[in-house]
């Protein structure tokens, strides 16, 4: 059985940056996302850079059977994860009562259910190989998010779940880490319904920087990694200031993003 790093949401943004980061450190990758052509292009770029050729698995992770399918494909190819990187996810901007309920439930399926499945499905393999799980959350997980209520709630789940899993699996030699970036210029904004790209701000970090800091913190056994000093300040303030402050702040910010 060859040891691999399973990476979801690899076709764009932070996922692509994480793929290059892990590959540059000698990890053989299994790339998972819906868009096969994007995955093939990424696999070619990684191979062309002199790294181990990745395996491509086009999968819709919103399908409840996706986890079992991935496990079966890995077994049939004699591959076993020593690292699982759950990056797949999306957000939506708008009032929860006005957004499409099916899309919001799909967000929960991907951001929460699929991530939970893949975080737990390969624990025996991760223990055997002294590996771990890196879950991509967000600074949104630290605060409530009016006009993105379900998305912020999913990231709060990811953060809480990952921190608890870090504590549970530590005795088994498995590292578990939540990567919590702030704004990152990617396709995420268009999928979320932001009318146009927002200019760089104090909280903004590149996907490459997020991937570098995430990889380093994960490998060093950190429980939570928040790239950027300003973003870390928000996570600290979230524990000190009243919740109503962040409710109003997030509401104003999301309203501006919708109008711009």
C-alpha cells in the first residue's frame, strides 16, 4: 500500500495551492473535486514540476456515498492515506430566509457532512502512518455571520469539530489541525454571490501564503492556524468583545459586499 495525501477541493484556490505545497514536500497526492479537467491540469503541472504524479478522482462530495466511493477507489489502487486535507466547501451571501434552501442544505452537505466523513473514515490508516487531518475552516468560524448565516455556522462546526478531534486523536499519534484563513482572492467570491472582486484589504492573504502557513503549522502539530496578524487579532477579539459587536460588524460588511 502506497501512502498518499488525500486532498479535496483541489481544482481551484486554496486547494490548488495546498496541492502544490504538499507536492513540493514530497507527498504523493490523490486529488478530489468535481471538475476533472481542472484536476488533470493540476496533476500535469505537479508532475511537470518534477513531483510524484498525482491520482485524479473526480467526485461530487455532496453525494452521501462519496466517502465510501473514495475509500473503495483507494483500496483498489493499493493506496492508503497518511494525510487527509479537507478543503472542499463553498459559501453564499444573502439573507438566509431569501437564499435558496436547497443550495444552503448542499452547503451543509459539503462543508460539514463530507468533511466529517473523510476526517473519520481513515483513522486506522492515519494512526498506522502517524499522519493526520488538516481541515480548512475560516476566521468566520469564530464569529456569527448575518447575511452568510449558514456558511459561518458550517465553519464554526468545522473549527469546533477539528479542535475536539485534535484532543481525541492526539494519544493515537494523529495530528489534527484547523486552518482558518481570512479573505483569499479565489473563485470562492463568485460562487458566494459577491458581485465583483473585492480589493485587497488588511485581512487578505494569498492562497499560496495560506497554504504555506497551513502546511507548516499542521506538520508542527498545531491545533489551529490563522494566517495573518490582523486575522489572528480578530480571533482573539472574538473571545473578549460582546457577540452583538460582531453581529453588527459582520452584517455591515456583508451588506457592503453585496452592494459593491
